[in-house]
C-alpha cells in the first residue's frame, strides 16, 4: 500500500522546492509597469543579486531559462569564428558548448568524462593549445555528474599562463547553494537561472559580467538588440531592463526569495547546503558497503552541495526511483548523460537534489525513504546509512 499521500517532495535538480513565501508573493494583481512599486522593487534586486554572485560589477535578468542565459552570454561575449575552450565535466558543459557552436564559434573541447572534475594538467594543455581563445567555458557544478569544479584554481592557472581569455562559468545549479565569489575568483561572465538554488519558478535567466567582459563584448558581431547586455545594464527606461514588459510576478517571487536568503545569511545558506550534502554522502558511503550502490563522484572536495548523482545496478535505479515516488511521495531525479537515454544502462542512474528550500528533515526523510525502498525491493545495500546521515546532521 502506498504511503505517498501527504506533502510531496520533488527532489529533482530543478525546478526545486518553492517556498510558500515565494508563491504567496506572486499571488496578486498585476502591477503598474510604468511607475511605482514595481520599479522600486526591481531596483532593489540588483544589489541582492550581485551579493549572491559575489560581484560588484554588472547583473542582467533575461526572461528565459538557463538555456537563454547561455545564449545571452555567448552572443555577447563570443564572435563568429572565435575559439572557445570548453572544459566539460558532464552533460551541461557540452550543452553550453553546443549553443556556442551553433552561433558560429569554434569549440576546443577537453572532456573530463562523467565522474571527475577538471584537472590542472589537462586545463594547462588546453590553454596552451589555444593561446588566442576568446573564452573558457566551464560549469561550476555540472548537474548531470554533480561534480563541482575548482574555479579559483582555474583562474590562477589562466593568470600564471597569462592567458587573455574571458573566464565564463555556468552557476545555474550552484548559485545560492555552493559558495561562489565572482570577483574574488576573477570570473568574467557568470550565468544562472531562477529555478534551482534561487527557489523561484523557472523563467528568469541571470547573466553577470565583468568590466573586462563588457569591453570585450563591444566588438561582438553576434548580439542582437534583445540579447545585448549593455542595453539592459544601462537601461535608461525601466522597460529596457527586460527589453519589453517586465516579468512582474517572477520579480515578486524573486524579491521574496532574495529576502529569505538575506534573512538567513549567505554564509548560513552555504553551511546548510554543505551539511545536508554531507548527510547524503554519509548515507551513500554506508549503502555502498554492500551491493552495487555508488556515489558518482569519489572525491568529496569535488562534489556539489546542491545535488548528488548516484547509481545502482540497472534497472534498480529506476525501480528505486519509482518506488520512492509511488510509496514515499519522494520524486528523485533521473540520471542525465551517464548512459544513452532509453538504454538498459540508463536505468542504473538517479539523482537526489538538496538545493534551495531544503532542510534537515527533508533530506533525512528522503534518505530514509530511499533506504526503505531498497529494503522493499530487495536491493542489496550496506547498513547504517541513516545512522551515518543523522550523525552528519548532529555534527553540523
Ligand atoms: C539546469 C541547468 C541548465 C539548463 O537550465 P534550463 O533552465 O533547463 O535551460 C544549464 N546548466 C546547468 C548547470 C543546469 O543545472
């Protein structure tokens, strides 16, 4: 018999759990977009968004999803015929590169596979091979493999080699979950979106850019009026921020989400994500003592604090996912980019998101439902996972 009725937990890596406060802030009549509250509310977003990104430079909001933010960044920063060095650590790194390629950019790809972060040696080789590359594209957290890349290290390497490329980073999964400091880490372009750590419905893409990127983009031959970030950053009239009608209700939601992050404090937000992730890893380490369970990323220092990719023996990943949804009210994410979609092997992989509006009882509850599911389905697994997870929380 199902025990799924009750509040469901959508633990896929986006859209993430939306706080009632965010949803309630959106439930209201249309505001005037020519004067009054909406204009002030929008002005209040910029400093908070920049604080979240760790930048004092430029922030823009596009009405669109993460793919829109990718394209906005690419069409401002890259030109037809330019070379972009792509350091791919999972499906999303390839996706951003494909977008650039379709805009006429040459891609110099280094593929780090599906279970490892970027490493210094191969990054150095990639940079040396393309001394005139216009940009380096990398994901901070790749949501498919759930690897977290060391952006600070990459910047240091680029500086050591005197490489002039723009450093462009995809933080769509990590913003508001994993620590990120755009200015301190020397990042030139950062893209993000509303529906993951920022706890707001899908529909807003964020593009942050440095003064250097802004200057470089002046010579771009790819930016149409709608995507041009200068028009938005310099908006003389309110409508220019969005190049048309503002996404009013998303902005009400975003305002509330940023207020919640400010109230909690960014350090506390990062800490919460770190401890919840450690609880997941502790459970994973226990499960993997017996049977086929494995966490995708071996090195804890290279694991995301926002989402964790896992596997069993096919088809047990899919069986477990279904059981959790049908019997526990918990929806896990499917595996992405780990095996050809639809192949038997794809049924080995799944992901647990712990991003955004998530707390101890939600993560412990998710782990407990997964543990129950493995027992119910007769999937071999190590014992003591819940004990290990609760200890991680207790120590946090
Ligand atoms: C979700 C995600 C994307 C794609 O965002 P969409 O809103 O689905 O277009 C890109 N990159 C990363 C790292 C993501 O997590």
